């Protein structure tokens, strides 16, 4: 059988990272190929190349045995392959029919003067929907549709263009259970009608349920490709994590955990109590999560994107407000969604996205670092650059911040040093509880180790507690226990470091013992 | 072994920091140049003015310029604060008219188109300030708490306020402002107008406040990255509302100066004259970014002076009346282009 899509010898580099190394992939009509791999394995890059968004450095994509259209010819690509992205690509202000025929509306009259034939457009949209048994009214504005219905619109758009190959990129990430069921029905129906499907997911159980074949990407290489019937869950997890020696206890060398000497002064950090927190944001649902972090304890939160680990940490830090539930530190209620109140209560915050929340790019390093303590260091509200630099200098030294003086705008610093500024800003307020979200994201290995060692040391020295949300397992090494979230609920808990890497990964996928 | 590693790391850090330091020193020089970007333009303009008209460089003409631009300058300080925090306020021009109008209406006799209440002029000044606070607070609440778009809120507010300004006096212009009320705009200390001294003080205080007060720094932080400021525990919404209030109060004070200078409140003062364009032009020419987070009072002041000097040269040269607006607009555009050319990519945004 001629593959609907075949990718051969695909290489792609971004600067110094080799994102894809010679990937071979075939999508056959009537088959559904599951593509799995950890974050950064190269899945998104492969999707971009197959959808004609970025060109490969080497290798070729072919459709039905024909060479792929040139990169700029969007219409030709769309007729061959259609991608349903994680983030909806429908135009909210337009109706379902308009979105289905976006850019290629049926016309009345010839050439550029042809007017849109509204009646025919609606009728055709209805026909396609009816043919596939989709139930969305053609003249509804897309803005009022549910996430699931928007997905249907996107699939319909692809089918209307004559596409017989679909890429579904994490299609269940924002769906609730019923929606997932119906999506699976649709995928099966499409498959049986001869559509070729590439199904990308973090959830292995979904892949087992819906896919006929599976491929695993690791570090840009395709390490496993087989029919679904020939592999087990263990095989997949092993393939995703890597060779057995790398799957051992989480690297790098864990610091000696037991019998931690606490602050000699004996000041005990207060307990954090989170009760029944519920929140619904784009792509995440938290349903009644409760947890306690004892004074001085270091607790890790991990989970896949959309599992709620990050949202939960943001809520604790006061950076986001829950729909229901409460956060108490030292038995005092923290006003929900009030970052300033959380700071006053003693909660330091290292945000996930440093560009968005970590620093003010035009202001200097010292000013950014002391931004959490301006009230403390100002006299009658006044504070000069010298005083700021005095306060910032010890922290900057401690984190080996490299800058041309602490007045240098943070915009001019490297990513790793920007992250150090973000971390220093959180530590400056001498917090009783540090909430850190992926504190080592996008920094080089040396800075990564330094930041983790420093978080470890500071919590030991000051007796501060730590709530560390991260999907990088290496970050969790400094934690005393780790909670794994799956789909907005605490799935399981690991209480004894060092944590087993493979078991952690399996747990984030919703596998393993509860 | 680990010692060697440490030493090596320290050495690399030293080299890197030396390199970045050199880079940053040149960056600092460039940023100083940007602050002074308008200086050469001003010098050229003054030379041009002096050559064209022998009266230009006299004390009386220069103080005249000073008096003319001080009212505008105070409004520019207000608008700059709002721009720095990442907002915008079109209604400052209407507050500039309405606040003195309400006060004048309540203090002058009915024969001078007052309401007949004949309030004490000092009370009038308090009322003027109160109008400023009220308008700024309303804007701030609508924009910050109501999450409405600042452009459209303040546009609507402009029309509303200007309408009230016209309505309460039925299109008349109250005149015969009592001494204390007109003092700020009309009195002199020696040869120097009080309004110029006060405006200069406001610039200096605002400049120092922005540089050394933690709320001033919070304004830069919020304008530079609102979410980062929030994450650092700055009370973003409170500061933003406060800045809208401060901006409106400054506009009211500017209006008081203008009323004193012409010793009446015209029903067209502010909105009717369309001063908001000059306000924005002065701020932007002076390097205050419309994107927020960038700019300072030195720049804003030089923008104001530049506009004032140009206006004065046109007046002295008896530029044809019907063409004044066109020349004015052309000058603003040229000044913007010059500021961009001299100040580089980041300026005049």
C-alpha cells in the first residue's frame, strides 16, 4: 500500500539542538499511528514539518508517493494533510460554515469578482457534517462552541478540503471524559473510512485504546515503531525514558536526604494547608485537590501538561485564584488570587514563564531582585540604586549571577542569568514557603545544578518549606516527597527518595499502582 | 579536582562579566545620548529663532514662552505618568477645561457668568482639585476594575466632561477671576512667572519621585511588565488607579494655570482647543514610550520646551493664521522623525 504520508530521513536543527535525527515515518490509509515521547523529544518539530510549517534540514516528505508541495503553498498542503492543534485554530467571530470553508468559500460568478455563495456554503457544510454524523449547527458562531465542538469544526474543515490525512496533536488535552469518548468514536469512524491518522498524546492509555500502531520519539530519534498489538506498556515507557542504566534513580546525584539538620535557631516554618481547591482554566481542570506541606518540608508536584500541577502551584502562590477551596499558611487564610497578600504572608514565588512573570526587562538586575522587598528597604518610600544593589549583591553572588554590574537591564542578560534574577527575586523576601514552578527550565546544565543546589541549601539553612512543581524529573531530586497529578487529581504519592524515574513517568501517564 | 573546576568556573565568570561590562558601558553612553536626543534640535531651533527675530532671545520673550508652556507642561507630566504605567488618557484635556470651569463658575458673580454661589476662591481651588480626583478615579475604576479599554473610556469621558463644561455655563466664559484663583497663572516673582516656577518644580519632583520613590519604581515595573510586577507582590491595580488620579489632578492644575493666564475660563479651554495632541506629541517626542515602561521627565520637559519654542517662533514671524495648524503638525512630525533618528529604534514608539 502506498503511504498517505511518508517522511524519510528527516533532520532538523535549531541552533545547537539537534531536534530530529533521521526520522522515518509512514502513515497508512485506514491506520492510526500513535506518536509518543517525553517533552522535548521532537514531537512538535515533527508535526511542524509534516504540516509544512517549517522545512526539514534534510530528508523529504511525500504524499501518496508524490513529493510534497513547496513550503509556501498552504492550500496544497492543506489538501494533503490537516493538523488539529492543541490550541484551537477556528476564528471565533465567524460561523461554523465560514470556518469550514475559510479561504475557499464557494463563489457565485467567475474570477476575483465572484461573491460568496452563502446558501451553498451553509448547505455544503451541513452535508459534510451529516455525512460524518457530526452534530454542530452550520450557522452557529464558533465563539459560542465548546472546545469539543471546535475540534469537530476543525476536523470537518479538513474533510471538506478533501484531506485524507489528519494529525491530531494532543486532542484530548482540553476535553472532559465524555468528550474523549466521542472523539474516539469519531477517530475510529474516520479510520474505517480510510483516513490516515497521526495521533499525538501524552496519555499512553489513550494510545493503547485508539491506535493501531505506535512510534516512540526520544531525543529526536525514532526508537520504536511497531503495531500496537506487539508492544506492552512497559516497552513504551522504557523506550520513552531510554536505556535501563538511565532509567535508574533520578539523576543527578541526589544529595543525602535523611536526617536533615534544621535551622539551629529552631524557628519552625509554618504548615501550608491547601483544601479542596477547584479550578477550571484553559486546558486544566483541578477538582477538589487537598494537600499539606509541613513546615520545612520540600514537596514536589509533577504531572503532564494540563494535569493541574502548575495551576495548583500558582494558586498557592496567589498568582491565580481558584474557583473554590482555600489556601492557609500557619492557619491563616491567604486571600485567593492576591499575590501581594501571599508575599506578605511569607510565600516566595518563582513563576513558570520568566519572560511573562519573572522580571521587568528594561529594569536592572538589582531592581528586579529587590522588587519583592521595596517596602522593607525604602526609607519614607525612597530607595536609591545603591541601596538596592547592596541588598541584591549577596543573592547575586550566591547564585553566581553574571552581569555587567547589577544595574544592567535584565533584558541584556542570558536566559540562564535571567532565571537567576527570577529566583533571587523570590529568595530576597526570606520566604517561609517557596513556590517554584519549573525553576530550571531553559537554563544550561551547570546553572541547573547550581539553582537546584541553592534551593536545597536555602531550604535547609532557613528551614523554609518548598513546593516545587515541575515536569522535569531532575528537579524533583531535592524533594522529600512527590505528588503526581493526573487530570486534575492527585493520582499517587512517592514518599521515599530517591524516586524511581520509571515509576514516576508511568504515574504521570496515569499508569501504575495508586 | 573540584577546586580546579571551581577556579575554572570563576575564571569564566570573570571573563564573561568583563565582556558584558564593556558592552554595557557603551549601552549606558547610548542611553544618555537618547535622553539628550532633543538637545541638538533645541539648540538649532534657538539659533534659528535668534537669527529670524532679534526679539527672540530677550528675557521678556523667554519668560513669555515659559508662561505659555507651563500649563501644557504640567499636563504632560500627568500624561507621562499614565503612559509610563502602560495606560493612556485622552480625557486630560477635558479635565484641564472642566476643573477650572466648575471652580470659576462657583466663585465668580452671576454677572460674570457664574452660578451665583460666589464661593471663596480658596474653596474654588479645592473644588478644582476634587474634580481632578473624581475624574481620575472614575477613569481608573472603569479601566482597571472594569477592564475596559483605556482609549475608549477616556474618549467617552472627554466628550462627557467637555459637554458638562459647556452645559453649566451655557457656552459662556466666566471672567473676572478673583486674585487667589488667578494667582498661579498670572503672578510673577521678579521677572519669572509663578506658573513657570511651579511647573518646573512639578517636573523636578515628578522626576525624583519616579527615580527614587518605590511607587515611582513600581510605575516603571508595571509599565515594563505588568505580570512580573504582580508576581513580585506589587499592588498593580492600586498603583494604576492612583496614577490615573494623579494624572487628572495635574491636568486640573494645568487648567488652573491657563485660566489664570487668560483671566477667564473659555468654554473651549482644553477639549475645544484640542490640546491633547500637543500633550501626546510633547511626551512622545521627549522619549516617553506609548508602550509603557520607558521614558523620563528630562525627556518630557525637553519635548514641551521644543513645542513651545516652535510655537513662539511661528508667532514672532507672524506666520499666516490660516496655515498655523498645518505648520504645527508638520513640525511635530519632523520632531518625531528626528527623535527617532537620533534616539534609535526604541525611541518615539
